[in-house]
C-alpha cells in the first residue's frame, strides 16, 4: 500500500488572550476560595468579604509579563489590608503588601526586582501583581491572600507559561533497512512539546522514537525520529506537506504572540493616560484653591483698609452712593452761564479774563454719609478751573485762595499745570495728556473726613486730601477762572423738587492694621499692592497763592 507521511508538532494547548473572570452572583458561588471553615481561611464568625480569583488559567509568554489579579466581594477597599501572593507555601512569598507599601523581607529571591503591585483600584477592592520577564519556573499555581485584622481570605489562580522556541527542523539520516530515517528537532519550548507523525489520511504513526531534554532555564528540546517507507514519491509529498504545516504553525504562533504584546501595550497606555488625567485634575483643583485663597485675602484686605487705600474708582463706588448734583443758579457768579438742565457751567463770551473768582455751588448740601459725583471737563487744557467741595460758610466774594484751612478741598488746572489746592499747592502730573476731555470723580466720606479724586476714564486714583474733621454742610464746588472751558456734572437726579435724598452708611467690617498701611497727605495711603495710580503727585512744590 502506497503511503505519504505528515509530521505535525503539537504544543501544550493554551489561549493567547486573557479572559476576564466572572463576578456575577452565580460565579461567586463557584469561586476558587471555598467557604470558610475552622481549618481553612478565616477565624470564627461570619465572613465580611470574599476573595475572588480568575476562573481560567492566566497565560503569559516567556520573557513577557504576567498579571495575577484578585478582587474582593463585596468591593471594599483593600488599601489598609495585608496582601500576599505566594506559591505552594505561605512562606514562599512572591509579593507582600502591608502598611500601604511593599514588604521585601519575605520575598523569594527569584522574584526580586521582577514584581510590582497594580494598585490603581485598591480602594475598589481590586489588586493585581505584575510579574516581569516571565521565566519557565514561574509556571504553576499561586495563592492570593487578603487579611484585615483577624479576618483573612484567599483564592487560588494558575499561571501557564508558553515559550515559543525555534521552528521545527526535519533532516534525513538514513537510509536504513526498513526505509529512510527522518528526524524532527525543535528547541527552546515551554512546556514540553509533543510530536505526532501522521500520514495524508490523518492516521497517526505510533512507531517512532522521541527524546526530550531540559536546559538550566527550564526550556525543552525535542528530537523525534521515524523510519519511513523508501518510496521517493511518498517521501517527497510528505516532506512538502510537513514544511507547509510547520510554516503555518510558526506563523500562527507568532501572530498570537504579537496580538498578546499589542494588547498589553494598549492596556499600559490606557493606564498611563488615566494617571495623567488624574494628575492634571489634581493640579487644576489645586490652582483653583490657590486662586480662591488669594481672592479671599485681597477681599479681606480691601474691606479692612478701603477707606485709606488708593483703590480704583470702580472698587470705591461699591461703598459710596451716587449723589444727585444740580447747580444752584442763585450761588453762581454773574460771569457764569448755567445750562437749562442746571448741570453745566461756562464763562460768558464777553469775559475773556476776570479779576474775580467765578464759582457756583451745587444745590444739594451734604451733612453725612459717603457719596460721589462725576464732572466732565471739556477743553480743560485751554483754561483755568477748579472743582471739589467747600463748607457752607466760606467767603466766595472778591478774590480768594482755596485751601482746606479756608474750607475748600479742590483740585484744578492753573498756569503751571494741574495742582491740588493744599496750604502750598501740590503739583500733579498725568501719565497721558487728559485732552480733549477729562472726566473726574469726587468721592466724599463725611464721617472719615476724606475727600479723594479719581480719573474715571481708567479708574485710577488722582489725589486724596489729608484727613479732616468736617462740621456743618458741605456743597459741591465748581469754578472757572479763564478760557473756553465747560464743566458738566454727571449724576442721578433724585429727591422731590430738587431736594437731596437721604444718604445711608452700609455696614462695613472694622478697619484693621495692615503692614505699611499709613495715610498720606499727598496721594492717599499705601495699603494694597498693585493699586498704583497713573496720576500721582510730583514732588510737592510751594506755589504762591
């Protein structure tokens, strides 16, 4: 009978992909950890958790990585537990975790430097040990052990190591009496491979010799010999089929190995991405907390020292009431022209210069509270003018010089520039020329004796008079000395029949002493950092009145 031979190298059956173990209630009943007994895994009393291991063996490629996972049911945190993975004996420790860190004293030497804890989900009752550079000796049974206080549980799991060695080689050593002797050889495999010889019909040949050897690393080599029929045709066909099958087996094994490596890399990338996202989230929350603390600190400093600090006008307006200012024609000099709305004042066209002081007061007097109003100066750099507040009993007849000692708290523009009318005039300078219009805010705190001026275009502080003690009624004060200048008051018109509305003092926190918070007679206080004014007084210079 004409026969053809086929040689097939069979390896230990294993799966190349990891299967996740079931954690359904039905699976828990069949877990590898048996119910507790007096001689098994827990002390007296009802168990509060159960350790669950994978139902199927874990497959790892020789030289790659293996992950030995276990979980708790119910999913309680394992961060403060003692965790241990060991081989056949409790003392044969593969990895020990205790007091929230790895304990290396009990670890077996073959696993030193190759194990680490996958602890991303410890707080959810999931823990796993990663074994790197898997060796043939890692093959076998493992036990994962969880203990908390006097309660402890364990579960078993199995690791199967697969080593893909050299491709099988077939050589002819015959002839012999009964035919041609063929030898199939392969090395570097784990576990021990098995060889089968088949003919074209699939029938096995049982009459062949087989020898296995194992090296120091635990890898197997196999040599199988078969004496085949001397017919050349059958031998050629068998040899061809054998080569094809061997190439197919090699390609399949390599493909499965590549898929395994790719899966492990994707898992590591996912873990790294999750860790980066977690760190980014923590940094964002930390930065937000810092900003909140800084905002709270600045707000506290503002509430404590707002009366004396050179703040921006928008900040100060929150604590002041907008005062309804209308001009009183009865208080105006004859050379002034008051608009129909009683909000604007100019010099008469016939008055080029005047030897008298041409001023006008606001209709509404102020006796308490904190208030502010805004004045727009058009073509202010083309003439001389002043604005601010004055006492009711001041002398405004003839020629006079304004100063706090005489009941005037005003600033304005004169021949030598912008000045504050102090005992000796204080010269002011703008960082940018305030033309053709300048909008100035007047802030009055009656109780604190404070009069301050702000540039409402950018909100910056201009000047603050030294603290005074007010008595009687104060009135808004405007004066034009020369030039084609127009002063216009912007404020809400309130009250009945032009009468002033009541002022209120909103409650504030009591001022506290801040480092460096002292009141300056020239430009306010040095209270809050960063609140620098673009309009600050130059070196005080005496100007003769």
